[in-house]
C-alpha cells in the first residue's frame, strides 16, 4: 500500500501551506521563492512547524493573513 500526501492548495480559497510551494522547514536552504509563490496564491498563508530561511524581503499582500503553529515553533529567519 502506498501513501499519498494530501494537500488543500488546489481547492479554491484554501489556505496556502508554504510546504506545498517548496519551502524547506529545516532552514538549510532559502524558502524565499516558496513564500513569494504562496503569497501569489491570494489565500491566507500557513507556515507549519519548522525554521524557514528567507534571504530577502517578504511583503504580505494587503488584507491577507499569515499564521503558524506558534512562537518559536514556526520560525522565519
């Protein structure tokens, strides 16, 4: 039996999980492009547990929300 990763990113209006856009939760490589792509989805942005390295400025689109699992749990560095 094989397992399939289930995401909701293809559902119109669903929250955009940065992992679905290629973000690295280990902080070893930059997740800048993944955050930019998630912002472009036009949905709220979810940052799960992990440390995400961002190498430039991030501009959250006006009227959009970004949330995670808590302080010190979802870290953008």
